[in-house]
C-alpha cells in the first residue's frame, strides 16, 4: 500500500484538522509529498509543522485566485500534481426552513462550489498529462437524506452527482475521479450529535485509510464503512415509506434533532461563523 502512494504529489483542502489532517498524516507517513491548504492559515501552518509537511498555507476554496495560487505553489515546489483531495466542508444543523440564508449560501459555496472549482483546476492540469486522481469527500448524506441537516445533504448529493458526471465525461482519459462517502465521523463537525441504533461513528483515520487505498486501486465510489454503504444502498431500493419508517425505528431522524446536544455543537458553529 505504501508503494502505491510513495512519491506522489498530493494537495488536500481543509487539511488543518479532522478528516483532512488525518488524510495528510496517513499519506505523509506512506511517503507521499503532501501539501495542505485551509482557510485557517494558523491552523494549517501548525498542522504542517507538526507533521513536517513540505507545504501548508492559507486556502479559500471558494476563491479561484486563491485556489489557483495554492495549486501553482504545490506544483512549483513539489512537482506535477498526482492527487487532489477536495475535503474542505461545512455543516449546518437545525430546521431547514429556519436556517439563516447566509449559512445556506456558505455551505453551497464551500461544499459545492469549492469542490467544483477544485475538480476543474485539478483536472485542467491532469488531463493533458493523462494521469491523476481527484478525490472528493462526500458523505453517506450524499445518498441518505437526514433530518436536521437538509442543506448539508443537498450539498453532498451535489458532490456525488457532479463527481460521477465528470468521471463519465472523462472516461478513458487516464484521470480518475472518486467520491468518498463516510458515515458520521468523530470530528468537531459532529460534536454533540446523537447516535442511531446499531450505527457506530467512523474515525478520521478510517477515512484516511480509504483514501490511501483508493489512490492505489481507484474506484468511483467508496462508502465508509463499506458494510454500512451496502445497507444504505439496500434501503434506497425499498419503497420510500418503508425506508423512512426504518430510519425512524433506528433513530436516524433524531441524531441531528431531538438527540442533539446544542451547547456542545455550538463550539463548532462559533468557530466556523455559522452561529
């Protein structure tokens, strides 16, 4: 597994903490040349210093000049890009109809427009070379609507649809496009969130391992855990009423609503400015 990523040049967005930091750690320890970008410049530089990464800098994924400069710097300092991981993302928890309009716009700007921009800028570099891999971090929310996070689910549905369409457009090009779809993952994004019956949260390291593996053996879609992915796809084949009844029985609808410990989650919303 190490040999499949050793020496590859990898750029990761949202790399200062959580899933992005775990991906950076796993790839760096496997011998990849890793660069991280994050809107939190101090956080990115601190993470880069701790890991000994060759490049860590500020990145606003919603801004084309910022993203272009980031990727230019990566290629100038580390070499042609082999992999771009579009990981930066936000979540807003609460009533869909009461959600602040600015929060809705920010989620789409970061989760959708940021992924689209990162995919385009990466592919424009990779396609002429006929090699490369764009990995977009989606969610099981990409296929499973969940109460309390309607806008987040909408953005992750968009990530899945966009990535699949781009992959189909560029079939046979030598460039791979993958969506990683984790279940709830233990980061500050889900602080205070409840648990559905029989479901266990993933760890950031679980997502990182999947990214390392998919670089070595590309796949279009990877659910984390894979077993839960199979369950979700089976649920989608059920009649809608039955599938929703199953979700209620498992308590998935309460995870982000009545079971939410708002005071714990507010630490995240204040940090991200979504409160």
